[in-house]
């Protein structure tokens, strides 16, 4: 992948309609480089529609990824809920890869009061089953576990990096806003650079060349994330992050999840280009 691309989580607000294809067109008009398709309330796109999405993205040179449904818990205590979660991820991976998405991002699990190391093993086991299925279907899409913003959610930096080293085809989605909300830290250049350094040391230079990043402003409290904010209304030090990304020569896709979507995506891109 060439350099670092910037895009929005979902269709930009200023697109002609809410459709994915109009979203891709608007991304291109704005001079952005990518878009994450939001399957967050379920995959409501068929194969034919996905092929049209792929055509639009290819012809306009827009990089795509997809965000899997929110209704997933690989640590659910009921076997049928585990199976349903796995099915949702597989469905997002199937349609996403027809769209030409490079990665499928999702929120893996809730701890539900279980010890984190047990949850880790449970998530790993169920994720391994998913990876086996994808391999059997010859689907090479990256499965990306997101760093989560609440202490009740599985997805610390350590958990996400460890699973990425242990399972082939699994990679991190570094959500810097979530990690900031969860830890109350992470507002300085050195903290951002240290995360990027860990990615490089544990997953290799290839991982740094193929980053998938979420950024937004964020409001947080004792229980972590409260809600996403626009960057300038938050304490998130995005300029420091962008400088660290540039200095570490990170490549890949930065998806902006601020409420104003494309405005902050453009702000990030401009700041990156001039820092
Ligand atoms: Zn997410």
C-alpha cells in the first residue's frame, strides 16, 4: 500500500445519498483515499450489490475496509450466541471481500465478569474456528480486532497484539481514541510512537506497512468511552499522533469516526501532509 490514506467510517455526510457507492464517489471528490463500509447493524448488502461497490472503488482508486456487526460476542455464555457471532463475522467477510475490502474490523467480545486470561483463550478458540472457515473458502481478507474503549470490553492493546501474533490472518485495528478513553493516557507523541514501535517489534515491518487505524475525538470517564466527539472539541492530540505516524513511516488506512466524519478526515489528512 502506498503511504498513509485517510477516509471515513461510513458514507460521508455530504454524499448525494447514504448508499455505499455514493459514499465512495464523495470520498474521491473530497480527495480522500478510503472508506470503511459500516455493516454495524448487520450485512444488508447482497453479492450483486457488493460487485458494483467493488467496481466503483476500483475505478475511483478508493481503498475499502468493512466494519462488522456490533452484535458480536465471542465470549457469550450461550453456544448459540457464539455461533451467531461467528456467522456474522463470516458474512461480513464474505460480502466485504466481494466489495474488495482489505480488512474486516470487529469488536470481539465482552468479559461478562470472566477473568481476562480465560476470555482471551475463549476468543482465540472461536476466532481460530473462523479463520479455518475463511481458509477453506479461500477468503484472504484480514480479520482485524479493534482496540476497545471500555474496560468491560475485550480488546486491550496487549490482547489485540497477542492474538495478531498467534493467529494467521488476524491483525490489529488500532483505535487510538478508544485506547485514550480506556487508559486516560495516550495524548503525547512518545506514547503514540511507543505503540507503533510495539506493533513493529511484535508483528514486523509488514504490520507497520499495513496499518488499520481508527481516530476520532472522544469523551470518556471512569468507565472509559462515553461517546465520540469532533477532534477540535476533544482533548485528543491528533497532531502528535500524525507526527508519530509520519516519523515511524506507518502506511495503511486511517479511518475517521468523528461525528463530522469527512471534516475531521480532511483535517487529519491536511495535518499529516503538513507536519
Ligand atoms: Zn469499531
